[in-house]
C-alpha cells in the first residue's frame, strides 16, 4: 500500500479516536466506512473486508435501480412496513395488495374511488420489489426484472403519443411502457382516447414475462366499455382485480 495513502488513512482514523499503527507493510481494506478510511486488515492490496464489500455491492445495485425508482413518486408512506401506510389505504385493499406476487400473476387491477389508496398500494408493491433487489444479491434475471420496472400515468402516454406522431414513430414514454418488465399504469381510463394504450396493453399481454399493474377510478364494466371486452378478460384471467369503493349513502 502506498505509504502516503496509508498515512492519510492513519491520520483520518486517529482524528476519530481509532488507533491505527504506523504504516509498516500492513494492507488495509480499500473501502470507506462511516468514519472515513476502513481500518480492517486484508490479505491483498485492493481487497475489501466483508462489510465494505457488501456495502459496495449494495451501492452498485442502488445505482443500477435508480432509473426505475425515479419513475415512482417519492412517498415515504408507500411501503407496506411504514406506519402511515395502513392509515392511507383501505384495509382490505392493503391486505390483498400485500399478498399479490408478481411471480404468480402477470396482471393486477386496483379499482376504486379517489382516496382509497390504489396508487399508494401499487407503489408499495413496486418499492418492495426494488428494495429486495437492492438489499439482496438476487439472480441476474430477478435483478433485471426489478431494474426494468417503470411507472407511468395513462394521460402522459396519451399526450406523448400525440406529440410523437407529429415527427413519426413512438414517443419515449410509449417505448418505455412497452419494454418495461413491470409496468405500473396509473389512472387508466381518464386519458384522452387514442390507440397508444391499446397497443401497449396488447403487446404486454401477448409477451411472456411482462407484468402489468393498473389503477383506475373506473369499474371493470366501464373499462371493458372503453377498451374492449378482451381487456376485461385479460385482467380477470391473468390476475386479481382488487376493488375499493366508498359506501354509498342510502336515502331515507
């Protein structure tokens, strides 16, 4: 190890009350711990101690997952373990969303009134997938599934599709929604109608390995009326439909 670097590490550690011996051929870990230079001895220059190796791997995974996380809203409460999650989501919807598994179902529809926690539940599912991929050394296929997760609002798809048609070809939003391993399509049913949503859904349902989550304030019959009976059939056959509607007042 370079003596100047070793001395720098020794002094940084000493400033924090860590006793590090003078440089004398000892090889220190190449990592950076919470106090500066890691002072764990390793066998070979450039090696990392187990703790720094694990931290470096997690940091690398977090960086690779950043584009997927960037598409999600930064809601602290949108995690199943967060204490505010249960206060923001209909209890049955929360329970059923928590039980849903992307390995078993290729679709999930969360339908209901505003304020019932549809999007919060869907984002919590996505956060769970990303958190596991960041924390654990998963097989490459599972990690890539998490890395290619994307969330997009249906109205953004519609708007981008119209702008793209002026120049020809599909918009980046349409391409991303088509390619995503797991697509969270939010607020389906209130976008200006065009064929972009239909093309995305048709492609995803016919391509093995694609998982699609939608949220909507429309009922399944209303979605079928808007997008066709085939859409209803795909949602009901390939995964659960979770609904949360506010109780209607009964006139006296």
